[in-house]
C-alpha cells in the first residue's frame, strides 16, 4: 500500500510518524512510502536520510495523492483533513476521548480513522502501544526538566566544605510515566517517594527503590480497572488521601504529577494551599497539564512561580525528546502495519481483529467506536 507521512502542523509538535529506520522496514515489506518535505527536520531527521532508504519526498499534495494510509503523530487540522483522499486510513494519536465532534469530522471526510490511544492493553498489542512508549519518555523528561528548574543538586554530595543533602522527589501516579520518573530520579541520586491509587503499584514502586505513600483502605484495594487504569476514587477517599499527601508534599523538593483518567479532566491533587506549604525553590512538574493539570495553579506550556515554588506545565514532554520519541512511535506503527494489510500487502484492515476493533473511531463514513456514538 501507499503510506503518506505528513509534516506535523500542530504548534510545538516536533515528532514525526516515520523514521529512516521505520521507512526501511516498511519498504522492505513492500510498501510505497511518500513523505512530505521536511517532515522529520524538527526531529533531526533530514530529507536526505529518508531518500537514502528509498522514500519519495514531495509537497503535501504529492504526498497525499493516491495514499491508501496516512500515518500521523497528531490529528490533522481541518484544512489538511479536507485534503485526505476519500476512503484512506488515518492512523495517529487522535485525542479521541469524548471528542464526538472530531470523530464526526473524520467520518464526514470519508476517512477511516484508528486512534493509537485506544490500542487495547493486551499482551499481543504491547509493541503497538504508543501511550506507553510516549509516556515512558515523558516520565524521564519530566525529571530532567525538574532538575533544570530546581536550583540545587539532586544527589547527596560530601565535600570538604560540608555535605549537600539529597533532593526529596515525590511522584504522584505510578503508571508508565510515573515509574520512569521514579527510576530517573533515583539514578540522579534523589530520595524518592511515590503514590498511586492502584494496589499493584505499591510493589512496582518498591522494586525501583522508592517508598510508597497512600491511604491503604478497602477502597484502595479495589481501585483498578480491568484494563489496568486507575478508577476515579470517592470523595471520602480523595479527602483522606489529600490530607496524607498535603503533609508529605510540604517536605518535598520536587513533585512530579502524572495522574490522568482517560476521557476526563485531570484530577486535582495539589491545591494552592499545598503549594504554599512547600519550601521556596521547590518544583512541581505537572504531566497532566494538557487536561487541566493535577495542580490547581498549573498553566499549560508555562512555568508559573507562586511564592517561590515553580509549577511547570509542559504539554508535550515527548516532543522535547523528538528523535527518540519519533523512533519509538514509528516502531509502534510498523508493528501495527501487518494488521492493516492483506496477504498481498494491499490495504485491508483486519476489521474483525480485537486490536483494530478497539482502535477504530470511524469506518465507511460512520462513527463506530462505542464510546463516541
């Protein structure tokens, strides 16, 4: 099939949906790859590298002409969507949760859309799970950003002039991003604690050398969905957890928040009062900034300073590691491709496969995902 790779047009988006490595694999599998000029420039992948492995470079119009599938990092804007060939397959991080208007726009454009965010969390789909691959890098980068904003060293240092105490880092949410944040902070020499509402997270946190902090009551023991996501907790539990967290945060130097519930605004975990209880010079990095933030003072794409505490709301942390993030995402797409073609290599999505069923937003001009009907 002919696969089109477009230059991302979202402000601040530095990633690309194909790398020279992934293009080489796709061409070896018999696919024709057309890439818009400069698509990989912001990820340090010049056009010459794509041409060297056999990709064809061209304008937006030339790239889309005759395309069977379009691989993207983010959903195309309305202008680009209108130019996609009718009946083509769009695969990307389409931000589908609860966005019926966007899904309807895909359907009206005659595009069959697959959302990478809806990749089922099953063993067979792990290599296609873009949420995990990108969250892993986001967790790492969050701690690196925190170390840049924090005006002190992370590790304990013993010098002739005296000892510098290790930074205290608290990670809220121990999913993929949170666990990587814990591991990174530990590597930098910090004393790390973490919290999560899922019981399974306690053992994972401990395995990375961090201390687990949570109200471990009966509700806590049942606070995980079948898909491995955190459930929304009761007001009573949230109050008890907030009280525990408030006293703990006041003693921390760096806090990284990662709590997200698919399709809903980010839960507010850190209040203004909690921020004001922290020491001047402390740092909060809020990975939930794009969904409203876990801290009530967070502003997306800004570093807010409140009474000496810096609150960083980076909305695209994987994009701050564009080359590696693009590489992992492109591999996710390569791993998905066999489910998009028939034995002859032509476009023939396996519509009855549980992975494709779970990812499909629109098909044949209709919104088909059960959460968006």
